[in-house]
C-alpha cells in the first residue's frame, strides 16, 4: 500500500513537471532567432522583388553565391539545383548558434506575404525541427511516390524551394551532400525525407496544408488574393490557410508575377500603388546635355492612317532632340511621302537618323533586330524606345515618364478607342497566347492604377540598353518558332527572367485601327470616320467645334441662318484636293445623269460625294456633327441627317462665277466654306434675298445652316478672282 501511494505521488509530480518542460521547450522564438538564407548568383528582377518584400517585413537576409557562375542547371526543364545545397552546407558551417532558425528559400520567384513573427509561430506549432514546403506533384522521380508518407489531409510531396529548421538539424541533413552542382537538390532532400530513420532523426515534416509555404505549381486553382486591412495575402481556399511565403516554382513564373503585383502591399484598395514612386530616375533639373541618349525605333509595317499625325506627335515629345537618334523602318511605299517630308523638315534636329526604306526589302524581324542593334552598338545609348506607327501618343511627357519609372522594360498603356483592346496582356493561355487576367478590365478602365508586371506588351515600349548587353544580348530577339515578332520578343525576355511592366498612372494615348484602310484615294484618312472616329475628329473637325454649345460660339448673320465652325483647315484642304484629284467636274448644265430624273434646275460645276464613294462618311459627319446643332437651333425638329444631294461646288470667274437666285430642294441646307477669301479668291458669298442679308466673307471651315424650300430664297454672289470651293448638303429628315 505504501509503495502504491509513492507511485501515485511520483506520477502526480511528473504531471506537474512535464508541462513545465514542454513550455520551456516550446518557448516563443524571437525574430532575432531567424536568419533567411537564399542563393542568388546574380541580381535579377525577381531577386530585387524578393528583397523588397523581405525589407517590408524586416527579415534578415544572407545571400550565398553572389558573383559565382550558376552551374545548377535549368531545372525548369531538367533536375538541377545542387549548387544551392553545396552553398548552404558551407554557409551553415559559419553559423555557431545552435538555437538559430534558418529559413532556406529560393529568391528569384518568391515573395513574402507576412513577417517573421507569424512564420516562427507556425513553425513552432508543427513541433518538428525541420519543415519543408509541400507540393501536389512529385518531381523529379515519380517512382518514389509510394515511399512518401501519407497524411490524413494535405499535400504529400516535398518541395525543396523552401524549408525552415534549426541549425543543428539542417547541418545533419546536408552533411552527406557530395553531389555535383547540377545534381537535383529536390531529389537529394526527397531521399532523406522518405527514409524513415533519417526523417525521424532529423525530425522532418512537410507543411502539407500550406500554412507557411505556398508552392504554386499544381495548385493554381487553390490560390486567390485576399485584400484585407491595407494588406494583400495569398489565400489557399482548399485548406483555408494564409501562407507566409509564396513560391512560383516550376512553370508558374507568370502567376507569381501576377500575385506580386499586389502582395504584400504593392497595390491595395486603400493606398493604391505603394511602390510606384520608389527607385525612380528623376530627370527634372538636368541640363539637356545630361539627359540619357535614346534611340527611337519607328516601324511602319503596313498601310496606316494618320502617319503625318504620328510624326507631328513625335516632334511634340518633351525631350531634347539632340539626345535622340531615330531608326525608321518603312515597308510601305505608300508612306514614303510622309517619311520624306518629316525628314526634310526636321531630320537635322535629331542627333542621328537611320532609314530603312521599302527598296531595301528588309523583313520585319530583321528590322526589329537592327533597331536594337543601333542602340546596342552605341556606347552612349541608354534606352531603346520602340514605337509602331499605329501608336497615337497624346502625352508629350511619355518618354520622360517611362525613363523616370526606371524599369527594365516598360510600356505606356494605350487603348483602342471604345474597346477593351490594349497593348498589353494580363495573362497568357497554356499555348502562350492571350488570356484575360482577373484585373485586366479594372486596369484598362482605370479602376486600378499603378505599374504592373505583365507577360506581354507590344506596339510601344522602352528598353534599358543595359539589358541589350546582358540578358538580351542575342542578335535575334524577335524570332521564336511560330510566334509573331512581339510575342517572340516577350517570350525571350521572360525566359531570361526580365520583367516587363505597363503603367496606367497617366493617360498616354491610343492605338489606331488599321483594319479596312484603303489606299485608293489621295487623302485616305478622310475615310477613317468609322474606323478611327476620334483621330478623324482631331484631324478634320475645327478646334472650336466643342465651343458651339458650351460657349455659344454660333452666330446668326441673317434670320434663321446659323454660322458655326465645322472643319479644320486641313479638313477643308483635303476635301478640295480630293475633289481636284478626282477631277470629273460637272459641266454646269441642266442635264445631269447623276441625279434622279436627270435634270438639274439650278446647275453648278460640282462633284458629288457619291462619285468619290464618300456618301456614307458624309452622312455620318452630318449625323454626328450637324444634327445636334440643328436640333438645338430649330427646337422640335429632329433629323436623321439623310441627304438627297451632297457635293462640292467650284466657282471661278472664267467658269461659273455665281449662282442665280433659287430655293434649295431640302428641309435645311449646309453650306461649308472650304477655302479662304482674299487668300484664295475675291468676291463670293451668299445673299438671302427675302431678308436682303448677305454673308460676304465666309470663314474657312465654317458652315452656314439655313432652311431650304420655302423661306430662304438665296443666290451665290460673284467670284471675281481666284477659285472658291464650298461643300453643300441638302438635308431632309
């Protein structure tokens, strides 16, 4: 009985002591106990991103292998990574503190989503000395699958891209490493893990529910972004966990790039972009001679509208022209006039100009590579700015903004008017083509503003020249199997680990549509009112048109006659030149086979819009720009802007100097002056007989609008010298 009592007493004493021992063993680790170790033989864009996230959470980082050549193989396609184990083994020998916890992690494709405190807490909760990240897929030896321990829940297979443990246990784990640098680190650690004795001796387990490590390969469907309290986490929806570390292992580099546009606080709903103004290269305050030298590559690869406008925008760029060199590739004979005109007038303003014309028969890929070479071979060149001729840059500071952003490759976001089409893709499909990312529409529509890491950009972008001497030193960057040249360039950049960015922090411009662009006319841009309405308007509509209603810029020179600006000078000139180029002016006779009935009561010397196939475009002009004014000035009247006749009239003293009094066969008439009195002709004008009221000095580009059939009997006043042109439309509902 006494022995039994002593046994009970001893057992109760043990119950008291054991929690004390366990508590001591599981005391909370301080952040000072943690050291993050990574291998980075080269400072890549991915490494800089890793370090930025580490600094955000105040991790202590030790980098191994700096400056060493990488011999660990390309384990995207074949096993490798042994060099990391060798460097880790040597690095651990330098650490003497046995209570030190080391996190060994990849860096080129990793970001931290939370800090050391959470990581250490979760590590301790595993009650193991070494914890590896876990994967859904087994690699590199599938034959070892059956030897992996089973879990009631979670991932079974070891991932070597991230593990954490106490220094003595890690030293024991790598002690037997004698492999080559290009041997598989994953296979080495896997064989240790599937060996029951070693697993127990070292005390290894896996983070099988992704509480610390989230490997993306094989798990993309499990991971979503979680926005909360000004921070962004990756949430594993399968296990309802918030991993501390996110790893874009294997072929998930694009996905980690997407996630790291947000994690940990890169972009949040509360703050917007928190890093967009970091590490800038300011240009303000520099002398012109101190600006970086830029080679601008201009590529004309297809018939394109508004080429002359492109060159006008180029001239307006706020950047010292003596620090710009031009490389112009023109494949289209049709555009030789615009190129030659620009170079004749402004070529000498630039430091240097190189032109590859259609006569040289150079293909598109070769031209792109040659453009990069012009920068690569120039020791003073710091940037290559690539621009396709379809780009309409409206922001004069575009080039300065891109340089100041200080990214390896960066594009200004440009859109196609009225569509979600832009010059970047937010994601790629499995076969490397377009896929829409979850944030694409928000970025395009400006609900999310920042600088975005993207897998593809085109049409206009800035490349640092340093890349052309290092990662992108290959002479052919625009070829890659069946991919087009833009896709090939981006594919080659991604494969070299070069990040590409697009910024929507400013409004930069838009992209022209080149579909249905016909070259059968003198001024083909006149026909672009449907395909590129915004550009057509900016080119051909009077700059003060919007003031008609806003500022009441409309005059009433005669009763119920309204006078307002409509066409720009260029619009007037192009219409006149188009008609003269067509050349088939009517004879001014009553017989006219162009009209219904074949008889014209009040003939003029003219050309109808139908003769140059411009009737649809003219009807849209009337509907978009005349109808709103008509409905305002004639209340209660609504028009579909249908016209019976629309034509350009030519008045000359020796041909047809005037037009006799008449009523127009219209509900209302539009009469647009296409050239300038005094400068182009003398005399002319319009007299409304009933009111004895004349408009004798019509302004070029301004339209007269007046009722037609009943009240406004009028005549065309005599042109005494020169040639006068007017565009007339007889409009009925």
